[in-house]
């Protein structure tokens, strides 16, 4: 075998190794119902021994949530923490309900792409690319919109009626990071001078915004 052939074979072997190293592993069993009480720390949850149909069942999305939030929206998650049978399956759902004027504030899902299906009402939705381009649209009943993984996005009910969507994720636990809360309600706090310089506002304004996110006593 010539040196060129050896080099090509070596590159092929390295490619296979890298693909295996960076691809998500396939399931090694039919199911792995999450043991939510286990102290074992994994990238996911340990499997529990005894499973029932209830491990794969959740009725929490059947009815609208009771929206009583300052933003006018309520997210009801159906992830592995609610449905242990989702462990290792890489999927989950949520229901989001909005009162008229309700907003699901700008946020990200660091571990999943999201696709929403409108059940009721009409929503103005959008996401922001890493080049700060806004991709937005108004969507109605029966329509779908996709938010790419990790990008900041939002939904706003500008209609006069209540609205609701079902959201699907390609992760058992997509994670949610609300941008306003992350910046102004972090613990320990982000220093006021950092936020003041970032947003080009005074420290008094920063403190005022932070007070809006302070826990209610």
C-alpha cells in the first residue's frame, strides 16, 4: 500500500471515530423510564426498574392553563420531569396559553429546536438570528412556525381573544432561559455597572428594572 493510500485510509478511520464521538448514541434498550428520585448524576436520568403505563402518560395539556402571570402567558411543560418515559427518547411538548395582550417573553431553548402549532387565536411570533436579523410572522389557527435551536424568540397575542399553542421539541428537556430574567434576576446579581454599560442606561434604571423581577414577599 502506497503512502497516499495509507493516508486516505487513516483519514477515513479518523472520520469514523469523530462521527461516533460526536453523534448522539442510539438507545441500548427499548425504554429507560427516568428514576427522578435517583441520586446518580448522568446526562439525563438513570433508568428505574419497574415501569407502568402512567410513566408514559400525562393529561396536563388537555385544558387551558390558568394564566395569572405578569406577562399574560403560561407555559405547561410535558417533558421528562412530567413524563418519566420520555427519558432517552429526545422529544417533549409544551402548551402555552395567552390572554389578550399576553407575551411569552424573549427566551431561548439551549438544547432544542421548537415548532409550534396554533390551537386558538392569533399570534405575532419571531426569532432573532446571530446577525441580529428579526424573522417574524403573524400565525393563526392551524398554522405552524419554527424557532431554531438556541436562538432568541418570542410570541405575543395581539388579538382580542385568548390564544394557545402546542410546542414540540427535539429534546426530552429542552431548557428555557428567559432573557429578561437571566439578566435582571440572576443570583448572585449581575453587577449594575455591567448592565448599565451594556444597555446604555443609568444605574438607577437598572435597579428599577431589577426591582420588577425581585421575588414578591
